[in-house]
C-alpha cells in the first residue's frame, strides 16, 4: 500500500515511516519544504515530497503534523487528498503548571478534520510514542483506532497490527476519538511522573 505521511519529517513521522517501510509499504514522507522532505526520506530509504505532492497517489494519508497545524493542513490539502482515507494521529494537549491536560474542545480534532475532507477520516495510533515506535523491536503495546467507515478502519487496523507487538483494537466510532486524543494527556503525565514512555496494553479481551 502507498502511504503518505504529511508532516512526516517530525519524530513520529520518521518512526512511523521506518516501521511502515519494514512492513513492506510504499512510503512517501511529506513536508512543507521539498528539500527537508527529500533529506529526511533519503535517510530512511523512502520517497520524499512536498505535502501536496506526497498525498496525490496515496492509498492512505497519515496526518502527522504537529497537532496545532493538523486542521489547517487538512484544509489546505483538501483538494489534493480528495477522497483518499486519512488517519489522524494528533492529540491536542495543554501544558500547564499543574500538568498536561486534554483539549477543552467538545469535539475531537479528528471529527473537526473530517468536516473539511471529502474522504473518510479515522483516528488512531495516538498512544504509540515516537521513541518506542522508532526502536528496532516493535513496541510491546496495543494500538487503538476509531472511525465511522468500517472498511477504512479495517485497513488501518491491519496496518497498525504490523507496527506493534500487541494488538490493534477497533475502539469504536469517530466520536470516540476525543477519548483517544485526551488519553495522551494522561500518558504524558505518567511519562513525566514515572520517567519513561508509557504504552498501553488491554487485558480481559478475546
Ligand atoms: N511524538 C510522538 O511520540 C507522537 C506519538 C503519537 C502521535 N503523535 C502525533 O503525531 C503528530 C506528529 O508528532 P511529532 O512529535 O512528530 O510532531 P512535530 O515534530 O512537532 O511536527 C511534525 C511535523 O509537522 C510539520 N509542521 C510543523 N509546523 C507546521 C505547520 N504550521 N503547518 C504544517 N506543518 C507543520 C513539520 O514538518 P515540516 O516542517 O517538514 O513541514 C514537523 O516536522 C502530532 O500530531 C502528535 O500529536 C506524536
């Protein structure tokens, strides 16, 4: 499958690209800057292009810009993305003196992005830290994907399953993305308090 990673030059995009390439996918790393895309991509042995070019022939677009830029980037790329499915991995977090908080928005970022795009948006992989995803061994944790289009959700679950040592779970409709996005505030607080990179494993399921 051809997977374009918009904003793929960041730590998450680079780690994801590495794993996706190992899993046999055709990966295109996107950036706002052609040279930055090509340099980062060359190091990984994948393709690199401006974001708008990268998404053009993709089967799946991963929106991996920093969270604050995700909505505007989706708006900007609307025409180029067309009806291609989009995976939103972003969590909007608020860093305060008392700790990290989830976004106060009543509607998830993924749903707000969906409102601007023609194709289906699914949300997932939020809990996979770039630092653990980028290691040689697949991270010993589960992954979660929310979405309303069951075909696209199945496709993304299959992709996710190959990235981790744990399981990729269907975590419900896109409206549940708010919980997945907010959960990362808890993970970051755990990372700070207990020094590490929290991953999530679900027990009690068949
Ligand atoms: N880091 C993690 O462990 C982790 C884990 C799970 C999910 N996520 C999610 O994955 C996404 C990427 O995380 P990250 O840590 O890799 O983020 P990041 O380094 O802050 O940003 C990723 C890329 O976004 C692009 N970008 C920055 N500002 C932009 C703007 N105003 N408009 C368009 N593009 C812009 C940059 O690429 P160019 O300058 O090359 O365009 C940058 O390399 C985030 O949404 C985050 O919530 C991160």
